[in-house]
């Protein structure tokens, strides 16, 4: 992978929701292989920041830029994976079928569906309807989505919630691999991450 | 990217046909409305045959509108909609794919069931053929128009009947030209081509306007 020169930078971004300013004058910059930990109290705007970076919420001010190394142009949304509280799994479809759709999104293809499920240790449940999975298993099934299509930016919202110690270690390995191969990641979290963050950003401190 | 488009159509069909999908509820509702009409108007076969095509169309219209409220709401509730936005497929095409999938799962069964229900109402072969043909041409228009309403209420917690109330007025032209195509042959003796061409035009126009307006409504509701 060649993301050596990839860089994500936010310049004085601000987000307003329902007429209330969530944060403003926020700037950060991330280069390949870096993990930014976003911390802050409940309601400080961690999820809002990640959704704004993903382009799911409009920016009230400021700008976001992503220079993706060899990959040229394209909207920032096509360069990132958003891993949020909602897992996007359909209860009546099997784990494999759920994942099959997400393997077809834009981006360089990564692992095959079954390999991705092996990586999150769910391959034995691949023909189980997603409705029967536990909270932690749903989370891991959702994590497999990040592996079937390679995108340089991972936006992780409370990535380790509902995961047991073993799954958290697995997640740590996957995240470390992603960073090592030139990816970058933003993680909003309350708990220490399994991979040491290279920088941190505390919201609500100002 | 076309892979995602067709994958989304397939997933919509499977979810709709699967457990709790509600594809068959529309068909059963269609049957119930049609079956109740003869009880209401009495055993006058002539009258039934005359109002039959219109009843079939109205029943199909209501059955279509009933199934629309969850079209985007489920995807919003479970986070799929966020992933659609980030998929790289333009949101307009996401709406188009969802609408096509929804038509295949809920509209097409109505078209296939229409000949059977035409028999219940005592229609003759010509009228049955025309009802089926006009429903085949017209039901996509109902769903494309309905998709706009479904996208509008996505941000609301409880859409329910609101979609039907919102969308119903805009589907009246489709109903008028659908039914007048049939009556042109069976009763009035007017030329059949003009109303049928207008019906086709309505379907084609709504196939463009529906996805564009639906995508705009989804974007507006994203906050």
C-alpha cells in the first residue's frame, strides 16, 4: 500500500446542531500511520466530530482536506470507513449476506468476505442470521466491513464498546495493521485504546 | 459501483420478502379491498364489471402507499443509511435502487395478482388484460413518487400513515390515466393510445424526479 504521503487535515472546523454550537475553531492534522484519540465527557461532541469528518453532518465553518497519496481526488467520504454505534446489520440476513453488500462499495478491495470474518473470529457464524448475534458479535461483524474494502481513513466511534478482552486484542491487531500499512485513524473513546495513540484531542476543554 | 447498485436492489428485495418485510401484507391488503367491494355494491355483475378496473387501481394505489413508510426509515435506524452515503454511489442512485427493489417485491406481485382479482370482480378478458398492463406501466410511478414521501419522513420517528397522506394527492394523475386507458376500450370508446402514452410519460418522469427529490429529502434530514 502506498499512502506514505496521505494526510488528513481539519482547519478551524465548527459544527452547529439545532442552533447550538457543538464545537468551533477545531484544527488537527494526521498523516499516514497516525492514530488520533478523541476524548471528552459525554456530550462533548466526539461522535459529532467523527460524523462531521465523515461528511454526514455539514460543517458550519472551516474546511477538511484529505490528500490520499497515490489515490487522487474523489470525495472524502469515499476514502474513509465510519464505524459508529449503529452496526448497519439487517437481522433477517445472514452475517455473510450482510457483509456481501459492503464488499461492493467504492474503494480497493481487501479481504474476501470469509477472510474478513475469520479475522474477527466470526467465520463459524457466517450463515447465522444477524439477529441472533450478541452485542459484541454484532460489533465484530460490523468491524469486518472495514476489512473487505480498503480505505485509508478509519473513523472509530467507541470502537471497543461491547467487545471482550480477546476481541479487543483482535481489534488492536487489526488497527495496528491498518496504521502500519499507511492508514490513519480517528478514534473517539473513553477507555484506553489497545493501540497507543500518536496524538490526542480533548473536546469540551475550552 | 454498479455492483453496489444491483447489490442494493437485491438486498431490498430479500429484506422485503423475508421475515417481517411486509411485501405480502400489501398483496393481502389488495385482496381484502377487492374482496370487500362486491359486498358493498351488491351482486350486480354489470355494475361490478363497470367499476371493477377503477376499484383494482384504487386498491393497488392504497396497497402501494401502505408499504412505503419503512423504505428508508429502517436503514436510518440501523445505520445503513450512513454507509450508503459513504458508499461512493450517488444518493440519487441509492434511492433509485431502493425504489426498484421495493417495486420488484411489492409492486410486481400486485401486477401478477391483478388478473385473479379481476375475476373476483367479474371483469371480462379484455378488461383484465388492460388492468394488468396499466398496473405494470403505472405502479413504478406510484413507488417513485412514494419514495419522495418516504424520504421526507425518514427523519421523523413515526411516519406511518403520514407518507400515504403526503403522497396520495400526487398519485392522482397516475390513477386518472391508468383507469382512463382501460375505460377508453371497455366503455367510452375513446382512442386508447393517448392516455396510455401519458401514463408511460408519468412513469418515466417520476423515475427521474423521484430519485432526485428523494435524495434531496434524505440529505436535508441528515442532521
